[in-house]
DNA sequence: TGTAAATGTAAACACGTGTTCACGATTCAG
DNA sequence: CTGAATCGTGAACACGTGTTTACATTTACA
C-alpha cells in the first residue's frame, strides 16, 4: 500500500483501538492513558502517518496557509530585494507554523488572473494574504477586505480609521526624505532635483511630498522641471534621466532619487552623458540596496530594513487571522542616512 | 453573512434547484439546460461563490499544489539567481493551473524542520515537490520517492535506471567545462587551476571531472594543489582563494571557477593581493550570472539557462503527477561559452 | 394514442477528520 | 460492600463537495 493512502481508520485497526482514540492521541488530548498512547504512536510512526490535510480543515481547522502575491509588470523580480522580501515572509510565517502560497501577478488587468487570485480567498484555500507591489487602494484588494478576508499590504496610504482585517507596513518616507535633503543641504547643495516614483504606489507621492516639505523647510525652491518621473525600476531611472538631460535648461548640483534602483539607472545615464558623480552632480538614493555599497561610486542612501518590515507585517497578519482583534495593525519602519561616496560637498 | 461562508447548499436554495445541479453547473456537465445553467451562474457570481477547496479535494480531486523546497545554509537567498528560480517555478506551475507552496530549509539536520517538510507530503497537502539546493541523494528525498511521492530535483546524479516518480534537471557540466578549458587552451594557457564546488552537490564533482577530462584531452597536468575547494558561495570563493594564495608555491596563468559567484569572491581575493585580472591571471566563471557582465573586468563564463531548466523541471513534474508515466523525466540543459574580458591571451 | 427513449433533477453515498455524547469500566469514599 | 465519581473509549454526527443511482418528466416514434 502506498503510505500516503493510510488513514486514521487503518491506524486504529492496527493499534486495536477506535478511530476516536487515534484522533485523541494525535491532538494531544489528556484523557488517554500512556500505554494506549504509546501503542498508537508506534503504529503512526511505523507508517509515517499524518492526518489528511484537507479532511482536517473540513472539520473546522484553519488552513495555516497565507498567500503571498507579488504584483509587477516589470522585470523587478531579478532584483535581490524582491528575493529578500519573499524569503522573509516565508521564514516569518514558518516560524509561526504557517505555510506560504506564492503567486506572481504580472498584469492586474487580466480578468482570468484576477479571478484566479480572488478564488484563492473565496475557496478558503488561504487564511489571509499579503500583497507586495500593488497600487495604492487597488480595487480588487479593497473588495477582498470588504468581503471579510484578512489582507496585508505594503506601501499603501495609512488612513485615519483602522479596519479590523487590514494590516499595513510602511516606512517613514517623510522623515527619510528630510534626512536626505538635510544632508545635501549641509553639504552646501541648494539646487536639488528629485526623481519621483510611480504615482500609483503610495510611496511615490509620499516621498515627493517629503521632498517638498524638506526643501521648503530650508526655504529652497522646488522646480517642477526638476521633478523627474519614474516607476521605481532601474530602466525607468535610466530612460527618464536620459530624456531629462536632453530637455533640461540647466543642471542641479544634486539629485535625490526615489530609490536605489532608479539611482543606478540615473548613474548610468549620467555617466553616458559624461557627467561625473559625485564630481559634477551628487546623487542620493533611498532604500540602501545590497548593491549600493558595491557600485562605483558607492551610493549614499537612506537605509530602511525590509526584513523587519516584512517580519512585522507577516506577524501582524497571522495575529489578526488568529485572534481577529489586535492592538496594532500597522508598522512604520524607521529610516537612517547612510553616507558613502556619491554625495560630496558643493565646490 | 460573510461571503466566504456561503456554500453550494445556499446557492442551490437561492437558485431554486438542488445542490447536485449546482455542482453540475460548476463542473460543466453537459446535461443541464441553458436556462437552469444561467440562473445558477447568476447566483454564483452575485455571491462570489467558489467551491470550498478542501471539500473539493476530499471528494477525489488533486490539490493542484506543488511544494518548492529551497535548501540552503548560506545567505545564498540574496542572490538574484535564486530569485529567478523561484519565480520561474511559480510561473511555470501557474501556467499549468498549479499553485506553489514555497518552503525554506536552512538546516537539513533539524528533525523538527524535516518532519515538517515530510508531513507536507504525508498530509497530502501537495501533489509533488521540487527540491533546489539539496545534497546529491539526500536521504529524506530518497525516502519520499520510495514512499511513492513525485519529486523533482536539480543538480543530482543521473543514474542509469529511470524511476517512475523522480524527475531530474541538470546542465551538461562535462561539456561546459570542456568548452571553458578549450577556450583557455586556445588563448595559450597551459597552467590552469580549478575552484571546485561543494562535493555534496552533484555538479561539484561533475565539474571537477569535466575539468580533468578536458585537461587530459589536451595532455595537460591536473595539479591537486591547484584544485581549490569551495561551496559555490561568493564568500567561500573569497576565503578559499585568499587562503590558497598564502600556501601555493607558484601561480597558474588561469583559474576556472565552478560558478560565477565563486569567481566574484576569487576576484575580490586576487585584487586584494594585487594580482590583476586578466593582466596577471585569467579568470573564468560558470553559469553566466546576471552581474557577470556588469563587474569589472566583465567575467567570461559558461552560459546556462536556468529559466529553461526550471520550466522543464516543473513541466515534467506536473506531467508526472497527472499521468504517472511520461516519456522523459530528465532535462539536460546545454552550455555555451560567453567571451568577455576576464580571460586574455597568455603573454 | 401508447410505448420507448431521452432528458432533467433530487436523494444518497463517499472522502477523512475532529468533536460531542453516552455508556461501560474502574476507582474511590463511606 | 455499595453508591458515586472518575476515567477510558466507541458510536454518531458534522464539515462541503463530487458522483452515482434512481426516479419523474418530457420527447420521439410507430
């Protein structure tokens, strides 16, 4: 007999007890004598028996599974950061006894795909889900939350009200941008451009707003023609800066990118235009990417801890699944300036 | 009522039919008239009803889920390659209507963890599993295969006999090593060292064997003190070469690393010892890592396609799950020399 | 018009488990 | 020694679905 086809009835028969007793042994009920328990355990181990997962859920258990949905149209998945995110969610869930069903969403406009994603919830295949890379207030996520499913999101607007089944993790982007602008200001820079992130993702506009606030705090002007659009990817950083260099009338003395990937792309475009970093222009990133210390020049950036963030999000998600009401459903990570070589004092 | 708590009985009641009819509509049975079908479908869509996943499996369906088990004690997971592997398996499975349960195994000697991994199979939570990074013929994998579960592995010895429920993907390492040695020979190199991979993983010894065969084909000597051990990681490449530089009596003119990560580490160690690549020593990698074209000097390597490999493995795994007997349960990927800057003609 | 075939649908069973309930066996106290 | 309390355990039910079987109804044909 294939071992996987053994069920609790078989075990009961071989141990000479009833199926109920087998169940009681497996689920550690107190009222079963040591002798009986050992006899049953021996048969269980001999046959590598483990109670059928689906049947167990059928009789009222949770699936102990969460969905991890990676949303992206870009080739972002070759990014080591994405990898760290996935890994961290899995390890964090595993630590709490949960499994992770990972799903990749290339196109949120594809009805078949989205039906599939939603069905994962409707079929009660998972107890909750985490969405990474989704647009701020993506309709299908709002729908899931409205239907009562527990959902965790990253990089979304923290509204005033708190909802019982929505968990959010963010970084303190306003503070981070202030740290960056303050540092550039301290180096003597007064003419600073900003490469803005995807307006659909919350951190894009929020970082832009942080940039504005920090600039105005120093009485500096924010020039709209020095706000360069991007979508957070290395390629968009490259293309946007390449195009911007052609149309801009004059150059700033420093550029503050919305993240390090974009800064990598910007650096490439600047190098190709024979603009030296940091000689001609200082360049600052955001996120402190693993490669930032390795590239030339090493990128000055704002460090954030994605591992902590995903760990907290996963923890709060599972807590919400299990007890339905939790103290805090939000995590806001701190930011820290990391000084390397790409920003230098104004000559 | 929470939408997720609606079941087929409720749907049947609201549509004014029996539960059987609802089931027939959902599973596209032919013998239900169009009028009835539409009425039922309308109620289903109105309530976002989807049949309970566990209950469905209970009555004989497959789980449509495969496990992806990443084995590693190293920090390898920050590697963009690992990320590409995970992504590819997920997308390949998704294309075939399967979900992926990802699991990370940091320590194959931890009994709790391994019990957990094996239970994923015994509980019939997954229809099959893929192991990446496992040692060649890891006992617990052999046990699973012996118990009748469908398992896919990467980088394991292709035995003569073919087993019904084991699927394997490899690269043609012998050929790849030959291509590398041939190229170095053509550049005039006669004194070539090899940084060997983890002996527990099949490709380590196989690449070493390929190196031996290719060297002997040219009548070249393989010096045992020029076989430098590593475990495939960047760090081990750095540490091994650093140590080797201290003890070696004389230097070769070229080094052939077992993979690019190790070559990155070796490059770092060589640079720190003021040995110029490719000026003093030529360096060749294997795998054609994403970063290889970007580092300085750009690394000459043996290109392999991990995406194709994982796609094939996942496809064959699912095919095996579904039809139990398949034409081929093996994939051997081709190798191709990619010439960049790190190998130069011998002066 | 009468009978046979085709069609549509409901009731019943199976999947493997957890849990409740009730009953018999044992232990304890008086 | 007897009644009550405790303990151990098996029978029965529930979970939500797919599928089979049987029955009622309609259609087709002679």
